[in-house]
C-alpha cells in the first residue's frame, strides 16, 4: 500500500459511515496511536428560522484539488499517518451528516490539531455553497467572519 | 483572449448562466479588468460587481487575487464567498 492512498478526499451525494471509514483508514498500520474524527451535521435552526432542508453545491474539480492541498499543508505541519475527508453535496435534511474529517497520527496532539486545521480551511477555501430551505422558501447562506478568523489564526502559528 | 467563465451558486442564479465562452478585448489583462468588462453588461452584472458585494475568483481552479494576469484559454470561476463544512 502506497503512502498516497492513506490521504484521500471524496465528494459524494451518498451518506458516509464512520465505522467503515475509520476501519479503512487504520487498516494495515499498527503505528497509528490516535485517530480524531470530526463530523459536521445539518442543524434544524439557523438565524432563528426553522430549516427544513439544506442543498449543497460545489465546483467539481476545484473542490477535490483544494481539499487535497489543505491536506498536504496539514501533512507539512503535523506528523500524520493517514487522513480522509468526505464531503457530501446535494440535498440534505436536519440530522444528516454533511462532512467527515479523519486524521491519524502516532500521538493525539497532531491528530487533534491537524483535524481542526483541515476544517478551518475547508470552510474558508473549498468551493462549496449552502442553500437553506425554510418555510419561506430557499435562501443562500452567507459566509461568516468568524470562519475567516478561525482560518487566519493558523497563519500566526 | 479566449476565456471560459463559470458562475456558481447565488451568482449562477442571479445571472441565469452557469458557464460561457467569451473573447475578451485586448484591454482585458487582469482579473479586475475582466470584472469591469462584465460589469459593463449593466443590470444584475453591474449591481453585483460595482455594488460592493463580496465575491471570489478562481483561475484554473486556484483562488486568485484581482490583480492576477489572465492567461489565454483560462477557466475563470466567479462566486460568492464559500460556505461549506
């Protein structure tokens, strides 16, 4: 097994399964001492309105390229043995899983920090757009300044 | 200069267009020049690009700044700030 396929990104319509993804990530590597998993979920509340559904659009090609670049940058900063990003697109509903980030390292510190780093840059650089459906109809979600600040804090480290 | 221009999300809906091939005049050198060129179409184009609302531009699938020089045959994508995750 080459090192490359331990670091993969995937954009898909289908749901993902944490146990399956985790088992695949750690298979054949007994040097992994820590795995951190982040799962983003669809909430039923945003800006005080009831959200009935969420629709995610992306820029095929650039999305995968951006996610791979973010992962490569994380590998330069931390000692990672494996990583996986799965991001869903299309229509989703409250309670659904949207995104999975798995990071694996010899010790927990690297896996924790790399995982947060990947999510912070995914939110500000990967070309995804969310459209929210409420009782009043659809509306596009606006980018939040706090997400930019979360990504910017890594520049100082 | 020949360019393929893509629009996503809010901008795709507002322009009623997801993609176009265009031949830009010689005066269009940078991304900012292209934005000004599109703004001259008036209506929603002018409102979007001259109205101070935030947008991002990617060239050949990399985010770029407005002063970036365009290359012939480039794929340019214009969109509102991203909201994934």
